[in-house]
């Protein structure tokens, strides 16, 4: 912890939970579309192949929709309970021109194809009745080019909204990462900050329990400090027991950032992409040093933050888990980016060949099914075992395939296959061993090229995880330990106290 810092209270309501990320337009449609919106195309839910090609003018606009909505999410609350998901993280739902909804305009308005505030509150209320928390994805780094705020700013330099955006030295708007449909916002402007804080308060008052900040790693300290102060102190008296969790999107280690954000005055947690990369690389390639290094770096986070880290395998910004674990084109070398950094062959000095890249993605959409399932069972068990909150990207629990956007955003189709049963069992394990998964520390780990052993404990019992990531029989790492009272909590594949067979793992519980 930084010298002189004081970690603020992290809501205990989030400890030990298991999350599920929903890309709202692609998850479930209940009730159909109630009104037409110009420029949108509605695809058949069973036509899973995305429109990956450009429009006639060569632009990629993402204006085709599948119609997923809030009523669809409400209809699946039984499913979430059955699978052990007690935290839902929703992609943006405000009214925008694209299906991904990250090109935001006025975030206090919900897309009518998705629902309205009444439906959102109904979702939150019914989820809370089942002890399921709701987190929303809010976008304050940039807006959409069609936003009324940006349109007024660019046409009227004297407008108050002109100061809401960033401009270069000759007066041109600065676009986030060069995407010319997303002008970047001035997060130090007091009026813009008030707008962002008002939006956040609106979602929380209407029932949300937490906020994920899109591109939060880019936010200045002053913005986050003001947001934290606002959202931690907004509740009317009868809602005082509810606490908000603030999570920042972050792609590298927080401790490697100039502004780490995790030391008490800004956010409660970050998205743990480094762990995703390390888990996938160990399960697929046996890169033990990389996994050990990653875990050592995460150990430097404050313990309160470690307990609520958002631990992903995949998300809407990476290839699907099965593709990373068994598909073509992944990046094996940890010194040249993450495993999902696969665009290299199509990136030229001053040009990126989007069409050829997406064509390759479409042609390599489905990895070896048998091998990918074996590896995903190991990766997900390690994800669920790790300190923090495992977040499952919708469809990963049934083996949905796809490389990067748009192939990782297919409409959800339930398949009650072996992965479905595996994830259902993982959810049950998290519930039954919540005492350790909520705050238990990792007190021992032995990571090798082929095998792994980790121990988490509380003052009472311990959980011990052993794995064999190879197709060959390996010695069980626990065989040399003197522990006698070992209860098998869960098992993947075949194994004994002495040896682990192909792609197998055993989770034990023992009394201290």
C-alpha cells in the first residue's frame, strides 16, 4: 500500500460472489421489439454469424441488432440461480446508434429496444429478491459522434458543451484511439464531471449495486475521487445498508500505473486481465513463470482489493475462452503482448486491414471442440479458485466460440452440455465453500510446467487445488504432503492421491 494511504471500506456484500457478464443485445429477447428505429437492422436470433463485412461505403457501423433486452434478463433469473451466478454485470444500455452501446450520448435514457427505467428497476428488484446484485457499465471516457452534446459542441464553439470534449491545437476533436465515431471527453471539466456523477447516481437510485467504468484506467484522480465521494454518500436513509462497488477497466497491473487507483480514494476494484492472460497461457502452453510472476504482482494489491478483483477468462474485448485455449493464431510469447493480441499479421505501418483480419477470424471461428473443453474446465476451475470474483462472459459456460469483435458477441443459445454441467458444479462449489472463497488467503502455491498446486485457507479450513494440464499422467503434487484428512470437493477427469491423469484436476478441503 502506498505510504500514507488509507483504504476505504469495500462493500462486504460482494465478497465470495460469482459474476456473469451480459452483452445485453445478444443475451435474450423477451417480448419482441416494440418500435422501429431508423438505420437499424434486426437479425434472426438463429443467424449466429455476425455481419463482419463493411457497409457499402467501406465503414463498419455495428448497426445490426438481435434484440436482447431487460425482460430477457429477467426471464433468466432462475438460470442464474441454478448456475450460481449472484452478480450480473450488464453492458451499456443507454440509447445509442450501435448494438454495443459504447458510443454513448445521453446516458440517462435507456434504449427503447432494451427497456426503460421501470423495467430496469424491476430487474434490480427481482434480482435482489434472489440475492443477485446488478452492476452496470458506464462510459465517461468518450461519447458517440451523434451525441447531441458533441453535435452542439462542434457546431457552436461558444457552447458550454464545447468544454466537455478534448480538442487538438488547431481545434479538431480528439478521438479515442483514433475511432472517429467516439470523441474523447474532458474529464477535468467540472460541468462534465457533474453530468457523469448525475448519471451514476441515477443508475444507483434506480436499483444498481455497482458501476464498472469503461476505460477507467484513463481517468484522472480528481474525476474518480469526486465520483467516489458522490456514489458512496447518495443513499436515502432507508437505503443506507446498500453500498456501491466501483470497478475500473484496467488492462495491465494497477501497481504498474502512474495512478494505480486502488489505494482507497478512487475505486474498489479493477478488471483482472493479467490473470486471464496468465491462466490461459499456463493451461495452453505451460508458461509457469508467467503465471507465477502475475500472481506475485497481484499479491501487491491491498488485500481488500484482491478479495473483489473481477477475474475474467474472456470478455467482449477478447477472443472467446475456447479460442484462446485451443484456437489458431494466439500469441504464445508473453514478452510480445497478451495471448489475445492476434492482429499483428494484418497491422501495417500506417494501415490495418480490417477486412482480411475479420475474414480470417470468420474462417477460424471454431477451435478443436474436444481439446478446448478439456482446457476450459481447467482454466475455469483455476479462475473460480483465485482470489476475487470470477466473472463468466455470457455463453462461455456452454462453449460459445469466436475470435475478437464481432465474433465474440454472438446471440446466446443455451446448450446443456458437459461444460454447462461443469459450470453449474463450479457455482455450487463457490456457494458451499464461500467462507474460504470470500476472504481466504493463498498460503502456498507450486506452479510447474505441467502441474499446479495452490492452497487457500481461513482460520478454519483449507482448500487445495491440484491440476495436470497435459495429456500425460503426472504425479499429484499433493502426494508428498502429510495431510491425511482430505475431502474431495470436486474433480475434473481422473486422478488419485498419487497421480493425475490427462487434463485432470482435484479440489480438496481439509481442516487445519
